[in-house]
C-alpha cells in the first residue's frame, strides 16, 4: 500500500502544475475515415496499424511476428480471460486452467517466458507463478490486444522469450473527443455458461486539452457446459476401474460415486465466475506532450474444478507430527482483488537527436484467497511497482531508435497451511535499447538489454542475485513492392523466479505438491527465425520458421512421488530445444450480390524436447484454421473450421490428448456502416458440440473446452 500511495502522490505532484498551464487544442493528426475508425474508445479498430506502447519506433516492419485483435474481431472472440480470447491468433494457445484462469501460451511458451502487459507495463499480479491464478485484465475493457515477437520484445523484459502480449485500454486517454461526451459500451450473452457481460466507457473533454475517463465492467457466468463427458477417456477409465474395485470389496456407495464421476456430462462442476472492474483516468493532451493518470479496481471470484477423487492430507500448523486434516472433494474457489494506479507521460523534445521523452509508472496492491469450501485456505498478497523511462530518437537519415530503463519490485507473501512459497522480495533493474536503420530496401534492427535481479527470502536467510544479458538482431529486405523477407537472431538470459527457486509445499488449487530448486542457474537461449511476408491488393501471406536452443532450461514436471497425498511437481534444469512454424494468409476470392468473399487460413506447430528428458510438457499440437467470410458495408457473415491434431508426444506422467474439430459461425450487422463501430454480432462457437481439450492446459483431463456456445453481442459508440 505504501508504493500505491507513493504513486498517487507522485502523480499529483507532477500533474497539477502541468494542468495549471494554459490549455491548447491538440494537433490534428488523423482525418477522414481513419479518424472515424478511431472514435471507438472501448474497442478501437485501426486497420493496418500497430502501436506498441514503449516501442516508440515509427516503422515496425522488421518485427518478425505481430498480431492484433481489435474491433469487431475482439468483440466476437471475447472470453472471461485473455488467454482464451487470443487463442485463435497464429502461434497462440492458452493454459485454460479453468474458465476463470487462462493465460496466453505463445509458441509453446507460458508463465515466466511470456510477458502480459497493460499499455507496456506488467499486469502486476501472480498469474505467471501458477496456472490457477487469473490475469488481472478484463478483455471487456480492452480496445486492442497486440501479440509481439522479434527483437522489440527485449524492451519489455529478458524473460519475454516467447513474446509479449500488450493490452491497450483508454483509462489514460490518448485523444480529446470531438463530442461533449463520448460513450462506448458492449453487452454480451453466451449460452454455454449462461454468461452475462456488460462493459461501458465514458470520455468527457473538460477543456480543449483535458479529458476525463470512466469505465466499468461486469461479467457473471454459471458452470460451463461441455460437449461430452467432463472427464477424458483416460480419466474415465481410471474412475471405472476404481468403481469395479470398490464393488468387488462390497463398497456399493463408493463404487456408485466413482461411476457417477466417470459418467458426468453436461457442466463442469465449480467452474462459475464473477468479475467486476471499475476505472477512472485524467489526461492533459497538448502539442508539447501529454500527462495522465488512472486508478482502477479489479475484483473476481471463480471456481477451480478439481480432479475427481483428488484429496490430500497436511499437517495442521502447530500440531503434533501426523496430526492434520484432509481435503476430499471440497470445492476450491478463489477470490481475487487488485487496486492499481497508473501514470503515463510524454514530452515532445523536438531535438535533432531526442524526439520524445516517455515514462510509465504503475503500482498495485494485489490479494487473492484460496477457499476450501467455506474456509480460508491460503492467502496470497503482493505489493508491486513497475516503471519505465524512454528516450525516443529522432529519425536521422533512416536511423532511429529508443533507449531506456525499467524498474520492477514485488513484495510477496503467502499465508496459510498451504503457503507453498515463502515470503520474498524481488526486484529487477533493466537497461535497454532498440536501434533500427534503413539502407534502401534493406533494414537492420538490433536490441540489447541488461537486467540485475534480486530475490530475497528473509525467513529462510536465502538470497539470490543474477545479472542477465540479452541481445537480438534482425535484417529484412524488400524484394519487391509488398514482399519482404527477413531473419532474426537472439541470445537471451532469464533469471529464475522466486517460485522456481523456493517453492516447497502443497498447493490445493493445482492439486500438486510443488518443489523448487534454490540452486537454479540462469536460463540461457539462442533463438532464430526466418520469415516472408507479402501484402497485395487482394491477398496477403505471412510465414515464419522459428527455433530456440536452451542451456539450463527451467521446467516443472511430475516426479512420480507423492507427498501429503499429492503428486510432487518439481523444478529441474536441463538443455532443451524448441522449433516450429506459423502461417497466416488471406485472399479475396470473388464478389457477388454486393458482398466481397474472403478466405483465410492459420496454421501453427511447435516441437519441444528436453535433452535426455523427452518432450516438454503441455506443448500445443499442430493446428489448422480456415475461414470463409462474406463482407459488405453493413453485414458480414463468417464460417470457420479449426482442427487441432492429437498430441501424443507427452512427458512422463502426462496423458495424450485426442484431436478435435471445432466449427464456428457468426453474423455481424452494422446499422450505420463500417465507419461507425456500433454493431450487433450473433455467433455460434463449437457448433456441433464436440468434446475438445487443449493440450497446453494443466487440467485438460477434467476441464474440457466449452460445448456449443450461442453468443449475442451488442456494441455501441456515440
């Protein structure tokens, strides 16, 4: 709370004198249809344009991979958690631990190897520490979500080996509305979980250059309906075997319970969610720069589905050896709250070398409680702060770049009998630069980052410090008009997290006994990718090959042992290799009856192995997605088919996942045409109600994906 108060005080100290200056109207930078497209303050749609806060480079063509979800596509794909929202993008899967907790998986990487950001600053939660922890970002409040690969990810952190996900909202306004009041809203209903969602934003220009912003969202879902048995075939067989054994021993009641678990259909027990957010911001926007701040509150409660028959026993605090209590099928739920303050500023320096000065600062108080039935199990508390300062260079004959510094600190504490991570303090200081040069059709990009990290566990008298160096370089060549080929290479180092170092205890939400390794070394990797992109008037194509070679790769896997009647999952370190590809294409096929018919395809694949250890756990299989869309000014209709191959390359104690095919369809109606974002969208996901499971999910054997989900979404802007 001290850091949170400090940020508010800093914001007030900096903002009040600046806002007392004479207001000047902002410069007009966007006009016509493009300006009309930018008037949606909730889900802005800017075709062909990517803005990466913190990147600050005008030309980002050298990025080997970038995907943007915005506008009607974002509204159509909205899910309670950001991981599931992004899962249709190339190279993206999701942890899908439960409907209330799902983090992005990029190129097979998750957790500590993927940075999830809000406007260039981390989410300041504990979602990277465990799959059952939710990301404190509600997609309802996002205007656009960007997935970034390539050298530029070093601006966000050396641990972003898999990439970065940057969620852009308007809590700190970026423009002054033309209207006296600008309102955006979205409402949605989904049948699979009886989902009711509502989000709204209000922007009010107080003067010609001062803007106030308010937003809020609410979502409530019931238990999720699935398209078949809740349990996977392997888990059903296990329960039926238990039923047979219990029946043979004359335990009729226990046998019937096991059979009921094996034959459970319909809905996933204990998978309901409820999320509320509220935010407010104020920004001064002038020709010479901008300054703004915001305060937001995130509150969610969600169920954590349990593995059938799972239970464990642990010692009571202060009890005699052997004394304790067990947990059978007691439902586990999580209640999570975060209070956060953000500050963003930009100064137009206008110098021959330094063009802009930018800074971002955020602080948050975070707490979540894992309930075991009606009792408090474990409480996780985090007090964190992150800030970054950037000097954006002016273009000097095709050379431009950005150089800056970043700071992050976190005080973490877990309280309760199942506090599997000891209280610890973590801090990180980073220095980075990204430089880009153009020589006619040839472009070169280079990035470097240094990080010093400290992890201190005072209760155990343990402290670890790490110095990590990361470098990346890329080159791209314009073969002809619209065609670009390129290569990127990187050498990255990542310091182990406090959870990887010092975990040691039962974690009821993941139903595992988690064990860290305090002797872990830095994780080091070489990375390479090659790509080709072609953009023409009627079609586009992007293809990328990538590979990563790791020294001292940090991973968690089951050991086959049990402690407190829970399977032991321990962190190890070995060399590892990742490689794969991403493909995305779109083409205008023909026009008929006032409609333009467009076909598109996405394909991605990852292969990952640990030296002398077999496959890396939870790697997504080959996926193909094809869509056909009819587009007009007022109505769009789309049908898509997504096929995921079976995943049989599994690690020890990991089960295979069957293939599945999902068919989705949607119709969007825009009563005032494309220039106005107001729309009504009717969609049907998993139209044929099939049983589908994500192999990247820790819980996929008892938490399948949603069955048939009929959704109706309304989006307004005025």
